[in-house]
């Protein structure tokens, strides 16, 4: 007896250690919908991807801004050695002959450049110094300096890329910020869907377990009443069959819970051992939306309309480029500065000589087999398609938004009704169970009441899910929090840092 007592105590201690170790490995955390959404917006892979996407857009915009600022560069060539035969022409008789040359050239310069956005030209200021060492029979050394030189290049009648980038790039950056905000709202939407999927799966599993327990009790009662003749064998077999189907439902629902749990854990950035317990708040925000107000917020905040603006600008830019490339192209360039060459370094910056170089180049297509005209017509046709597509998309967008606002406004009352229906269906099922115990209800009536209760639960959770889906979808359209009555904003500079 003493040995058995010690064995029992050891067994209990081992069991407690196993349970404790399981609790350490597998954590449990209760989360409300708002907490789940907040966690997903911070930890999910989608949130990380959205942040990196915005950072990429930010640096693209910074690159555009840098292209409009002065740039300073150091240039040159070091130890450029040349030992070869050069073909030279005699000034006396015009004859050609190859002459062996051997030289070493070094150069260094500093250049300051500025793009002119208004005209599309480029203004440069540079200073450089070169040294050429000639080897062989006529060995010599010369310095060549350009202390100050101003150079300006201006395309005429051509496509001004600076002008169009000034119109498009700020909109692209603004679109990038809005895209990030929309991505975060879509994460909220996805989280709400997974949250309610898990909640419904857990509630369905609990219901199936309760159903099995009730069915077993009713089956035992029916077996006793079968002997008394108050229950038919058909009803008794129906209950036995339901015991089997309820057992199978538990296994299937356990799998659904596990699937839903893993999906939500993955979205929230938790490992598979974490058990999330969703907590539902039955208080539904009493928000009624006006379509015109929603459309106004969408017009100001969404990526849809600014994306259409960018598409129209790009199409217009393509037409302008095609027209510029078709006709006369001309470029003006001018260079003014000082220069000097001298065999001594001390004299290369003395008594400087002026230098002026001014020129105009042009190209006029005389016959191109309609190539230029074809490019212009193609660009115009593409522009017409973009305009038509934008008009059609905006029409579809307004119609979709109108339907979404209407569905959202109706969904709260739908949730309240389905919640009441769930309570009534549950009460009716309990009543049928009691009636069956008293012999005043049939098995069919009890089973039908149970099915109605199960369906009412599914309908209620689905309606809650739909409400929050509509809510976060409208937030993603408008980037506006109608509950707090403020625009959805983020400190983008803090994100970059």
C-alpha cells in the first residue's frame, strides 16, 4: 500500500510537470478585434512590405528633387599613356605619313552643373588643368588650363522632360503615401476577416461539443422511453445517428479551428504555438454615412483619383514627346571662359586668353515614310484610350462606392436583428430539449431547433464580419476615420528614420 501510494504521488507530479511544460510551450492570449488589428499593422509581413514599398517611393522622390539641384563633380584622367603610330598630313605638300608618338597625359577638373527646369537646358561652370608629356626625339612638356569656363546647352523645339517630371513626380510621391495608408487599411480588413473566421470556428466547435453532449443525453433518455413505447424506434435510431454525425462534426470543426488559428497567427506575426482567443464586443458603432461626404473624402484622399491624374499626365507627356521628335529639332550651345597653355606651370595661369564658342545645331526630317506622324497618331490614340478608361473607371468607382455605403448603413441593423434571432433560436432549442424530456416534442422538432440555433450563430457572426469588412473597406477608400471624424495620418518622416 505504501509503495502504491508513492507511485501514485510520483505519477501525479509527472502529470503536473507535463501540463506545466505544455503551458510554457503553448501560450494563450485573448485579443479584441481592435487589438488584433493594431498587432497586424505593426508585426505582419504585409505591413513590413508596405513600409519598404513606401521607403522606395520616398527615395525615388528624393532622387527627383536632387536632379533639380546643383551638382558638383570631380573629373579627370590619370596616367593616360599613348605609344602608337599617328597618321599625319604634311602642311607643305599635303602628303600623309605615319609618325611614331609617345606621350603621357594627366588632367583634373571640377564641374558645377544645374538643370534648368523651365527651359530644359543645362548650365555648367567648370575649371580644369591638363599636363601633356611628349617623349622621344622632340621631348617636351606642356600645361593647359581652363580656370573658369561657363557652358550652356539649350535644346529648342524639343521635349522638356524636366517640365513633365515636375508635374508627375510630386503626384507619384503623394500617391505613394496614400498607397501605404490604403495598404494598412487592407491589412485591417484582412485581420478582421481572419479574426471572425477564428471566432466562428471556435464557437462552432463549442456548439458541436454541446450538441454531442445533449444528443447523448437525449439518446439515453430515448432508449429508456423506447421500452415504454413513448418513443418510436425510428426516432431512437435518428438520435443514435445524430450522435455519430455530431462526433464527426467535432473532428471537422477542430481542424477548422486549427486552420483559422494558424492563419490569424501568421497574419499577426505569432508562431504556431500561440493560441489566440478572440473576444467579441457586441457594441457596434452607431455610424450612418452620407454618400456625398464619403465621395468627397475619397476624391481628396484616395489613390484612385490621383492615379487617374497621373495616367492622364503621362499620356499627355507621350503625345508631347512624339510631336517634338517628329519635327524640327534644334540645339543651342555657348561656352565662354579663359584658357592658357605654357610649358611652365608658373605661367599657365598668367595672361589668360579669352575663349568663346557659340553654335547652333539642327535636324529637319525631309522624308521619313510617315514614321513621325505614325508615332504622334499612336500617342494620341493611346491618350484617347486612357481618357475613356478613366471616365469608365470613375463611373464604376462611384457606383461601387454608392453600393458600399448603402450596405454599410444597413449592416448595423442587420447585426442587431441577427443577434436577437440567435438569442431566440438558442432559447427555442433549450425549450425543445425540455419538451423532449417531458415527451411533448419529437426528435425531429428538437433536431430542427438545434439546426436553427446553429444557423443563427453562423448568421450572426457572419453579419458582424460583414459590418467590419464594410467599415475597413470604406476607410481604405476614403483614408478617413468616421468614428473619430479625422483623416487617417502617419508620421512618414519617422518611418524613414
